[in-house]
């Protein structure tokens, strides 16, 4: 696996001038950040050796390398979800590639269903911790010693100092923030009412179908993480309405400018 990753890394290195310092997974809610990246070099996933290829038609995934907030960044436009049928190893692959390219920080965004009764649709939630309910883990199997330890510590999965920086930026811009625990599920079904209740009971504030595998992979390699959710729907008794994918996208679009301000500000300050 390491040999493949190195081939991927060598290919990307030939395409970009310099090494990225920050990796970004542009999930729902952060798409607008692309426009802020200057001197952008775009590499379609399909051209990168050994890179997972998007199964969804019209989903042109690509890596974007460039300058943002005074740093060299590499952003994944289009991520790989476990529910699409990728293995956990495939979901983890680009994160390992970004680490070998040089990233020292990983930033991730997603859309999530709120299960905390104080949340509203459109809220932005800083992820302070997670619960892995995916029934799988990208680190199962023989440990890749080059990347990290057999039993990685997860006590600070989400970097406290990054969280404090983002809270300050939010105060400065009067951006209303929530903070909470993200439960990662496989999907592709949204939750039943009983499942939302269960997820709340075990200590989560939001639930979604991504992020956990990428964060585990980054922490294994010692890369500090910042992650943020847009609350796109509510799994709270009395507030639950039937949701569609379109509504999830709509809620995320509204929060996008604020998310962009927060993430750009964080990159400037780290
Ligand atoms: N559940 C799981 N994943 C999600 C949800 C949800 O309610 N909303 C957006 N992603």
C-alpha cells in the first residue's frame, strides 16, 4: 500500500510547485472556499494514479492546490463516502496522500442532522469530538507502522487550540456557533425516530455519514484536525420533518459564506 501511495504522491508532486501545509476536505458547506484559493492548480482524481475514482456521474472530483490565508493548501473537491461502496481504506487513501505531501493540519466540513434540541437548521457546529457508529474503522488490519501506532490515541481527536481560534474569529464576526459531538453512521438511510433518540441518548449532538474515517486516518498520522458541521436538518422530537437531499444542500448553501470566513481565518492564524 505504501508503494502505491508513494507513486500517487510522486505524480502529484510533479504537478504542483511546493508542498501544501494545510489539507482541506471540502464537504457540504465549504464548496465556496474554492473561489478563495489563488494560483489554483486543479488535478482531476481520474488522472491521479491509484486514486479512488468517483462513482457518481457528473461528480468531477479533483484536488486543488494553491494559496489561501497565506498558506499553501491542498483541497479535495469531492470526497469519498463509505455509503457509496468505497472501502474504509479507499476513504482513508487521500488523507494519507495529503500527509505525505506535507500537510500539518487537516480541515473537514460536512452536513449533519442535529439531535441536540437547542439546534436549528442552518446552525454551524464545531465538532469537538466524535462517536464512531460506522461499525468499521480505516485502521483495521495490519498496522502501517510508517503512518502511526497500532493503537492510536484519540483523546484530542479535534484540536483544542484550533477550536479556540475559530471561536474567537466567530465572536469577532458575530457568527453564531454551536459546539458538539458528531456521531458518524454509514447511511445511506437517514435515521429512524428511534435511532435519532438513541444517538442523542449516547451523547451526540449531530449525526452524519462522513468525516469519522478521515479524522481517524489523520489522527493515526499525528495530523491535528479541525472539523465543522452545517446542521441541515433536525432529528429532534417535535421538530422532525421529512427531509430530502435537496434540503440538506440548501441549508448548507446558506451557511457557506460564514463557514468560509471561519476556515479562512483559521488558516491565516495557524
Ligand atoms: N442523518 C445522517 N446524515 C445526515 C443527516 C441526518 O439527519 N443530515 C445530513 N447528513
